[in-house]
C-alpha cells in the first residue's frame, strides 16, 4: 500500500492588507449579502467577482421553500458573470458572510462542495486561474486558484 498526501497552500491576510480593488470587491460582496434571500437559514452570503475586463458583478444566496431549488451566492454570481460575459475570465472571486447585525462572521466561510465543482469548471473553461478570497471578521484567506479548494476534482474529461 502507498499513501498519497495532498497539500494545499493559501495565504492568511488581514483586512488592512487588501488593495483598493479588493476593498471595492469586498464592499460589493458585503452589500450583496444584505440583499440575500435567506428566510430559512438566515445565513447571508455575498459574493463578488472581478472580471478580466475590470467589470465587477456581485450576488447573494437565493433560497426556496423547496430547499434544493435555492442557490448559493457563489454560483448565482459566477453563473451570472458567465451568462453576461461568456468570453471574459473571472480573475477573482470574493466571498463573505454577514450576521443579523451586518457584521462579518468570525471565520472566513469556505464555499460548499457543489460551488467548488462549478468554480473549478469555470477555471478550466476560461483556461485561467480564478483567485478566491474568503473574508472573515479579521482574516482573509487567499487561494491562488479555485482548484486549490478541490483536489482530485471530477473534471469531466472522462465524459469527452
Ligand atoms: N450558502 C452559500 O450561499 N454559499 C456556500 O458556499 C454555502 C452555503 C448558502 C446556501 C443557503 O442559502 C445558506 O447558505 C445555508 O446553507
């Protein structure tokens, strides 16, 4: 038997280390989180992307009484970006969560598995890495590529 080990590296930064562009992205994601439709979980997630053409798009989670019919903030945002600008790469995706007072949650919240799967396929579609920033109250986790969040991904290459 052999054991394979996987290693994931990401940066832990602080809010004060965010560039002006990153701060603008955080503002857009935070504002989007206030518009979340989350009457069931009350978990308000905001996401914002910066596209290769400089355009910024934001979104938030959308829930539904038939639970699986809702969608996470990350997929709402990235699917909309790809629907609007199918040929423009998503350079950076920023994700944050706010509480009922509008404050950031303590720990950065990582995207769910289904979102990770979509993010990785978006990267392979655009043939360029998508940087992912997860923003908590103090820390900002930075992943150089969405694929860092999903090792051993099902890429779909097996289907082609
Ligand atoms: N949610 C997101 O928007 N993003 C994630 O990555 C995790 C979960 C949403 C889905 C649902 O509306 C609520 O958070 C609770 O799961």
